[in-house]
C-alpha cells in the first residue's frame, strides 16, 4: 500500500461523506450497526471510523448507559465525523491507530470496523489488538470489499482513469480498497491473531446515484485516488473525472445510475 493511500485530508473528507457515503457505504453501515448492537453491548470501540457513517447508524441502537469510543488514525476525518454527530455524552472521539490501541485489555464488548482493515499495514496485528481489548465472549465485527471486478463503478472508474495516464495508471482502488478480498487469507489472518470462531458472509448490494457525474466525482475527488491523480498531474484531475463520467454513462445511462457492489461481512470471536 502506498503512503498516499492513507491520506484523507483537504477537501477529501467532505467529498467522501457527501458523495461516497450514500453511494456505497450507507447500506453496509446499517448492516454493521445491526450486527454490533445485536448483543446489547455496554462498551463499543469503533476503529477506522472515517466520516462517521457507522457511528451515526449505531449510536441510536445503543443503550442509554453505553460507552462508545470512536477512533480513526486520520484526524481530519475524525473531526469531520464529530461535526456530523449531534451531542451525545456516550461518545468519546479519539485519534488512535488500530494497530496500537491505547486501551486496556478486555475493555469492550464489541469492536467494529467498517472498510478499514484493507488499510492496516499488518492485518494480523490489527486483529490481535482488537482481540486484546475485547472482553471474554466479545465480538469483532468488520467488513472488507470484494474484488474490484465485483464492484461496477470502482472498476469502471479505475479503467477510465488509467486511460488518462496509460504509462502510469493510478491503481489505488484496486490496490487498497479492493485489494484484500481473499476469504481464505482473511480467515488465516484472523486465526493467526487468536480468533477461533469466524463467520464470513458475502453480501451483494446496489449502488445508486443521481448521475454518472456524481459517481465519477465521488471516486476521483473523494478518495485517495485524487492524491494519485494529482501526484501525476494536478491539472488532469478534471479530465480524469470527465473520462470516468463518460465511462459510467456509456455503461449505465445518462440519468440516474445503478451498479453492483459486493463486500465480505465478518464476525469473529475468541
């Protein structure tokens, strides 16, 4: 993973939350919130919280006396998430590295992480940290994207942007968000971290947007793909967005667009 894959700053958090979240994250956040709240946990830790889409879905499901610690490595994203959440004394916002959690052993009933594990430089170490801070019988709930070919818009954007930079195609989407999809490898990494009870479901959903332009803008300007494009030639960001728009419209039409998305949803316990 390139260092730029982890940089969510500048205008990216706002584009990410206003465009990417409704496009691909909200439906899976509802699943995550349901799974995390199912055991009526008294203490929940969320890692890699991003712009807070799971936080907004999960907080209303938790009890009045629950403790909910929301963390992210990236302070601009955490600040943005906090700004979107109403006052809630149960929630503590804290910058934290999922691989080095600043919490005592056996502190939480549930650890949840939506589409963050792909960014961990050492996934087994991240999983081991989640297990360390879980109470006996606690659950680690997370999800990761399936391969890029199973996610229509991400695949189409990647191919379109590659045409703008044929000699050095930006591969952020395939390399990182969609680069950790092997179910056998996920099980192996979790087992290495000490988890014995591992359930994995592959869930297909539909991604919808008012226009191809919004989809292209979301991916090209609301993710670290933007960093890759601008590192090559910042003046070509709009051209890349235009090419992605054209590719999506040619496949899905000029009006509202819809495409397949697919992810693995994992629940692990010790």
